[in-house]
C-alpha cells in the first residue's frame, strides 16, 4: 500500500499538462490512460529504454482512444524504484 500511495502521490507532478489520466485504483495494478495506440506504444518503448517493463494495453482489449500503460507495483519495489518509474514517466510524457 505504501508503494501505491507513493506512486499515486508523485504521478500528477510527473505528467502534469500531458493529458494522461490515471484511473482510480487502490490495487497494485495502476492504469495510466495515454490515448492513442501510437502514443502508448511510444511511452512503453521509452520506459523499456529506461529498463522498465510497463506494457501498453490497446484496443480491442480497451475502447478505441483509451490505450493505456498497465503499471504493476509490488511490495518488492523500493521507494527508489517508484521514483525511477515516476522520472521515466515524466520523461516519456515530455517527449511525446
């Protein structure tokens, strides 16, 4: 729960003004709606370059125009891991 709270508290500043939306969830799986398939795939690729595995989920699994990143947190992640993820998401959001 600590990692979920850390992630959810830090994400708004990391992606401010980018039009990405974090869906409500109190679980370890966090869905970050990016929008287009291309943008979600680009964000996934940028995160992979940073050494992070965050898959893009696209139609037909989700409705058209709501492609998203599926972020899975665990108790094994450290605070530093969450900070690395937040920085990488900020970088990906800034490059689109």
